């Protein structure tokens, strides 16, 4: 929006000033009521004092445009400018005059159209302007363009309007008169084939969007075009019509279809490559789109199944495919040249003389396809393959990657085949069905076919069968190899070189959800560079998919097939390498996070294992966070395959990063793996390991506020300590029990456990344990209201810790306790300082939960000191962190904001 005042440009910021000025300008000097202005500004959702607010806006507008421009009138306001000073009003006047007086129309239309600046009021936030004024002006503009085109055609200069018409039929595809003018211009220019293409586009748009056929005016042009088609002598040049008939339902492929339309419209692109995994619907998409655009190829449509991935047939040779295509184009057998180079040259020559759509389905590789492609962009080639056909894309073909369907799209496909009612009646089992079929249209089609044959309970029956773990491929099998999922997946697998096929098999052993180069290298027992190359081949063949840079995943049906074809002997060694990769990487990373821990491994890594090198604390923490789910599953796999000692060592390595993560769900996982550790220790008859597992399980239950269970497990640990006469481990157990009892508001128990821990640490001469226990006892005194004793114990612990190279987490805990003590003693400034120091140390150590709670406590101290603004800022910060961790403590902190 542009304005000038006294010959100088006036800048108005986007917003309500522009809306008011625009409404006043459109009135052409007439008074605009305050009601209309308020409606244009707020669309009925008026502010508290609308009239006063409007007056303020007008006052600001006057300060921008100058005095004497915006006048106050009874009941409203008026803009003191002439009618022709407003471009929109001048545009209206010129256009109406041109529509009424044809003799003077060309000049007036040119002047009017020169004023048009695109979509009216696009930069104004006013529904009233967009819904009332904008459509009126736009319709007038389209009328002006159509009349100008008619006049240009009468003068033999219709081609001048072609760029404008091409743009407008794209912007306003439901206005039939625009399509009529575009077809008229193309016909006048001697381009009837392109005019036919535009008619077909218009027909499809009207059918898809409105469900109607073209009107009489548009149909009359189509009939004239058919009579004018002289460039193709159909008697001399056969027109192949080879597209298959019904080939399945296309659902959820709007973006892929739009991409194909874009590639076809791009004059520089003569081919598109549709790629995707087995069963994802590449051929269905190709045939559906080809039938949609067939009318744009009056020279015909060819379809060749190259059989690149079929179980019972060899791929079609390029020479054989070339002969089929030349025969379809009318080349007599005696005129057929010998050899692929000569056949390819003749094929390009014939395709350059006509506009043909060539569909090359199920290609094995680029070498099979390249000689069959048209040499000009008048014809268009559509290639489908499970291989990415990278050489063709490098040469200029447009890629269209077909992904698996989302859950919503999968449901839509089932509904399209079975009906909304049937799918709706089985809504409880549909999510399981869509997940089990991995979003593959072929698998969903098999489910739908079986369900239809077993109505009305078909979907429920299939869901029950799929719940039987590991039998999805049996459920999706059949007598026809083209619709048997196991057979379809096998076509891709059998095309792989031996080493690549072996990698595919072994990747099924990884418990997922994703894996990187190090995991793949360890599974195969090769180096990372070699693994990277093999993974690239698997990705090119769509047997794995990239999830993020350097990481991949395999969908469940492919994983199930890979597991079926993996020999037992091959699995055993690979599982050891897989476990050792995670065990040795986790141990090294845990020591980077906390170098003071003692983690010993009973065996070196197996031959061929690639251990990741993580030298920075944050990178190590990030690796554990990224791989948390996998590591929990690796623990289960390790135990299930009889490697109990490795399981115990892996669980020990996971303890530090899990503590630092702070995620509530991780503590539930920790409870699970500690129960696994207890079972592994019992099978090994390792009482010390069993006691350690019970102790860490007690800590995990304590973090989940299951204090009774925590104390139960802690006492079970102490019982074994008595059996082993292990005072040191008993001291740790007493310390854990003291924390649990304290959190459970059992201060009597907490104090006795803490005193016992201190006594035992002193007995065994563990200075570190003694100092930590002293701090814990100080905190217990604080909870009992004995602040002098509390300060004495905590200050003593802090002095000892800061004098040596102590664990920063323990030092942070002491500062946290000091903050609590000072807050209880009504010394808010000291409490703020102590809590802030604790939060900073927790942050530096990467502990997310304690950092968040430390920040919340800083807020508490500020609130106690009467500084509500800083208190609120800290609480908000803490809430955001806790909610990111999905921790229930976020609720309590958020309540403080109220």
C-alpha cells in the first residue's frame, strides 16, 4: 500500500492505520460512518472502548498524512482527496467505461490494467476488506483481462496476452471464461495440441473441484480444436494407448501428484523417477497420474513392465524393451534396426516427432532404462523403481520419492476399500492394523481384501492374528506372488550383492528404533567406512530409510522378513558384537561424564566391534539421551541371549547418564532394568552384584516417590551386606534409605539411617562416603528444625569437598541444602545465593532435573524476599525445563505462578 502527501511519499506501518486509510479512500470522498470503520477494523470483535480507540487511530493517521486530509464529519470521517487520486477507484472507472464503450476500450483497459498491483488488500488485516471489497475488485480485473484478450484477438495480437492468461488460470482455475480465452489464444497461435492440453486441464479441475463437466462455451472450443488437429496423421503414425486399466486406489498422494504435475510443466525436465520401498504403491501412483494427463499426449501413451524386481522372471533386456516400443510406434519388423544403440537412436527420433507419454515400470537400474528415454522434452518419461536411479536424477530427471502412508492415510485407504461404516465399527483395532502393515498400501490392500471376505468381523479377526508377535508376514501372505508381502519383499532382497544382503539380515537384530554407522559396522564386523557404503546401497534400494543425518531405520515388515532369512549361527556372533558395541561405548561415555566412577569390564570387545569415541561430556550425555530406548532394549536382548555378566556391566554404565537425564520416564525404565539386573545376578549366583542391583533399584523407586518399595529393596540389600560382611555397601544402602525415609516424611527413620551410614563410612575409612553422609545428616537436622546442627554439618562437608577434587554433583547438593537451611532461617539473600550456586553446578554437570528444581528454589527464595518478578521469571524457566522432561514436579512449580 503506497500513499503520497504534498508530493512526498508517506509511510504507514502495517496494521490499523492502513485499514482506516484504505476504507476512507475507497469511499471516494464520501463520509464513512464510525460503525463501518469499526467493523472493518475488528470484524465485530470490538475492544472494550471501540469509539475511543478509533479516535486514537484517526489521530495517529492525521499525524502521518498531514492536516486537512482526514476530516471529521457528523457520524464519521471523510478523506479529502479527489476520485482519481485513488488507484482502485480510477481502475474501476476506466474498466467500467471500457466495458460500456468498445471503441475506446483498448486504451482505457491498458491504463486500467497498468494500475493493478496484485491481490487487493493482501497486506491488511481486515476480513471486511478481504471478503467484500477484494472479490469485487478481483472480478472486475478478470473481466478487464478477458475483454482485453478479445480485443487483442480481433487485432491478431492475442499472443501478447498469453503469459497473463497462463498465470490467471493457475490462480483462478474455476473461472471457465479464462480457460476459453487461453484456448483461443493458443489456437490463434497455431498451437492446437497445447490448446487441447489446456482444455483437459480445465476439465479435470472442474471435475475434481466441483464435480461438473465443462460448460457449453468451453465444450464448443474443444469441438473446434478436434476438427483443427492436423499435425498427426493417425493413419501413418499409430497412436499407442497402452496404459493399464484399474490399478488400485490412490490415497494420500496429493503432494506426489502435485510434484509430477510440476515436473511435467517444467519445460527443462523430460522425465520423472518414482522410487520407494516394496509395496508402497509406485506403479499405482504412476498409472493413476498417467491416466490423468493422458489427454496432454496426443501422440499416445506407452507402458512397459521392465520386470526389474520379480521373483519368477528375469529383468527385460533393454533391446527387447526397445523393440516393443518401436513396434508400438509403427516400425515394421523388416525395418527394425539391430543393436541397442541403433534402436535407441530410432526411438528418440520417432518420439521427437510426436508428443508421447512413456511409462517404464519396475526398472532394475539406470542402465536398463537410459536407452529407452525420449531425447526431447516434448515427450515425457515416467520411470518407477525400488532403486533410486541416481544416475538418471543426476542427468536431470525429477525425483518423486513415495513414502509409506501415515496412520490417517492408512485409515483412509481402508475406508476407501471397505467403507466408512465397517472401518468405524472396528475403530479399536484399526490403529494396530495400520501399524502392523507399516503404512504400505499393498499390505493394507491385502488386509482389506481378507476383511471383505470375512465380513462383518474381518478386521477384528486379522487384528487378533497380527497380535501374535512375529507372524505379520503370515497374515499378509497369499497364493499370488504379486500380492504376497513375503514374496514382494524377497524381490528386493534377492537383488542385493552377498555382503549387502548380509548387512540387511543382521540389521534385523538391532532392537531399534534407529541405528547409525557404528552399530552397522559392528553387526557386520567391518570398518565404519565400508559399513557406510553398504548402508548407502541399502538406502538406494529402499530396504532402509534415513531418519536423520547418519541414522537409519527399517520398517517392521522388512525387519520381520530379514529376521526370517537370517541363519541361527550368523545371529549368535552378530548379537555379541552388537551388545559389545553398546557396552563398551556406554562404559567409555559414562567415564567421560563422571571420571571418578570405577567401571570394570570382564572381557575386551569382541573382534570386529567398533566402539564410538565420545570425548566431550555434553556429547556423551547427548549420545545416551538419543539412544536411551535402544540401550534399554539392548539390556533385555543381552539377558535373553544368555549374556548376564555383560548385562550387569551395561546396566552399571547406564547409571550415571540416567541420573543426569532427569526424565521421569527414564526412572520407570530404570526400575525395569534393575529388576533385570537382580535376575542376572541371581543366575550368576553373584550376591554382591545382587545387592548392588537391589540398592540401585531402591534409589530408582525413591525417585518415583515409591518410598515404601524403596525401603523394602534397601533393606533387602542390607540383608545381603550382613551376609557378605560388606560394611561399605551397607553404608551406601543406609544413605539411600535415609533419603527415602526423609522424602516420605519419616524423619525418625531418616535420622537413624543417616547416623548409621556415617558410622559405617567411618568404620571402613571411606573419607568420601563419610563427608557425603555428614551432609545428608545435616539435611536431616534441617528438616527437624535443628538449624545450628544442620549448618555445622553442611559447612563441614562443603569445606572438605571444595578442598579436594570432589564430585561437583555432591558439592551442588550441599549448596542446595544450605539454601534450604537459610530459607528456613528467613535469610532470603543467602538462600538465593546458595540455591543459585547449586543450580549453576547442576547445569554445568548436565543434570537436567536438579538444574530445573534448583532454578525453582531460587524463585522460592526471591518470593520469600518479596521480589515477585524475579521469582516468577525463575519459576517460568523451571516449569519449561520440567515440562520438557515430562516430569510431574512441573505441576507443583506451575501452581506457584498462580
